[in-house]
């Protein structure tokens, strides 16, 4: 049976009865999902559980087959990533979409470059550098070689850059897909610390992760999907890694 979590505050994001069908494949079936202000929600489940489909619906990549989405208590339709960004929803994919031959400021403002001049046709490189430095400093991100190509950054530094660059656009909810995948222990710790700093700065964060230790390090609440359905919704303080793993694999059904 699905475990319920009750919170006193109003969710910033609510999904109700979300289903998504790809032909005859039911990727999601009647899923309810909430995110509260300044909350870190871990979304966990085995491969094929529906995690990526759910966050892509939130991010505007997919449209639900059925169901409703509410943002700050109001019904909304998210038809595209642009719609999601307009609401303040940003996503950092596992594939970071950085251009390795460009430097940090260029990647920080990729596709959103500020312009100057009466005709607005010249990129304001000075503003890019200043805003990049200020935002990274506010988040406690240290990136050497600011003006060198991104290919010289480590995996953890690239992940920090990909996370940090969503902040100037007023992100209220930041979605992260396996943010510590393929990172070493120290770099994973830095990324987890960055996630906690985002919460301190007023963001809500949705984290997809298979690493249960990392989940319990940062999450306030853990939502479990299995076979496209939500089978668990637990406050971290009221559950254990063993219980979450049992929900993931369906041990209660064996």
C-alpha cells in the first residue's frame, strides 16, 4: 500500500492522476506527485519505473496523456520546456549539454546571452563574466580556468556549472537527473552540498538517483515509483534505506 505524507504548507507543484502512454506502453499510471517550497524530493525506482517520464512531463518535454498539473495552487498546462521555464522550472540532465570548446561564461549563458547596443545585436560579454562570477560565488562553486574551455574542468566541476547556470533565471524548482553519476566521492560530496545550498536559497529540488546513500544525505522526502505507479511517499525521518529498497523492488509482493 502506498504510504502518505501530509504537510502543512501549500505545494508549489502538484500533479494529479498523471498517466503517460506511448502507444501500448503505459509509462505512468495515475501518479500523484507534490513538491513543497524549499523541499528536496528524491525520486527513486528501478530502470523503467517512470522516473524520467515524470520529470520530463514536469519540464515540458512530454505532455501527459491524462491528469492535471497545478503550480502554486493554480491549474497550468506545460506544453514545452519554454512553458516550464516561464514558471520557474529548470532541469539539469545527466547529459550536461555543455560545449567543451567554450569557456565557463559562454556555457553559463548558453542560449540566453545578454545583448547590448541600441539594436541589441552585440553579446554583452562583460555582463556574462560578471554575472557568472557572482552567481558561482553565491553558490560556493569554485571553478578555476574561468576563461578556459570547459573540457579542462573535472566531472564534478562540470556538474556544478550545469546546476549553477539555472539560478539566474529565477528557478523555483530545479530537477536533477542522476547528478552524482560517475563522480568520485569528493566530487559527489561537493554536488550534494550544492543541492543543499540551493534549498537554503529558496529553491525546491527534485533529484533522480539510484544512490541510496546520497538520497538519504540530502532528501527531505522520498517518492518511489515502480512499474509506472507511485508505491511510496515517505519523509526521510520516517523511513530507512531498507524500506525504500523493498518498495523499489516490490519485496512486499514476493
